[in-house]
């Protein structure tokens, strides 16, 4: 593999606010498998992907590349960076690091997603974060937007949640689970699950009235 992708601190992204009827898509990614936290003795920020997680990172390149992202944002934690570094290398994109995506940063992550959702609709963003942060964000979006989820968040390690926004409002949520690997390292593509759920304007009105 070539050089590691360049990184950039994205704590203050310069976002261009525009009005468009096209959907803005944010691809929320949960980092790949990184062993057991209890078995890791060093700083949790340095806990890397395990062999299974590295396979998951390579798999993510395919479905994420197909969405033609223009930006890749990640938690600065090693396991998140490693989950999207192959994608950044493939696309030649800068890997932007944001402390708004670290564990237990749900509120700040929601603010970041809100800014991204109102940015130029011509750009798809990949956002890699942690399970607890992803779960908080999805819970908040569902409560405010009235969109139902096809499964409970945060989803499997290395899963992809596709959020589509119109004029900054959540319109639909898609979910794609990663494949499973056998002990021999073979990928079981039959294990991949892709689901999609659209929002409801009626649900949005009911939510806003509570």
C-alpha cells in the first residue's frame, strides 16, 4: 500500500451553505472491529483495528467509492482513521480529523452533521465515528425528523448509514451491513444486508408539534 493519506484537523470545516432541491448525503460509518477494549492496556485513542477490522476497512472502499464522496471526515482515534484510510488513498482525498467525532461527543457530532446537511448538495461526505456517538446522533435525528430506522443503532462494526437531507431536513435513512468473514478469511457476500427507510411528512409534523 502507498503512503498514508494526508490528514487535516476538521474542527472548523469551511462549509458553503446553499439552497437546493437535491438531497445532501452523509455516509455515517462505524469504525471496524478493533479487538476488545478490556484487553488493550495503552491509551484507547491508539487502539488499532484487528485483522478482521482491516478486512472490513478494505471492504468499505467498494460501497463508499460507489457513492462518489468528495470529503472524508474521521474521529482522530486510530481505529477510525484506519477504517477510512484505504478509501482516502483510493480516492486521493484528504482525511479530515474532527474532535467532534470522538466517543461521548454526541451533541457536538449532531452540530457537525447539521452543518454538513446544509452544505452544498453536490458533495457527498463520509463521516467515520464510534458506536456510542453514532447511536446518539441517529437517536436525535429520528426524534427530530420523524424517520423510522430499519434496525436499532449503532449497527454492526463497519456498517454504513446513508442519511439523505433536503434543505437541511432528514428525508431518508439507509443501512448497509458489512459482510462476514470465515475463519479462513473468506468473505461471505451473502451476509451483506442493505435496507432503506424513507421519512414521513406526517411524522415530521407530529414530531414538531410535541
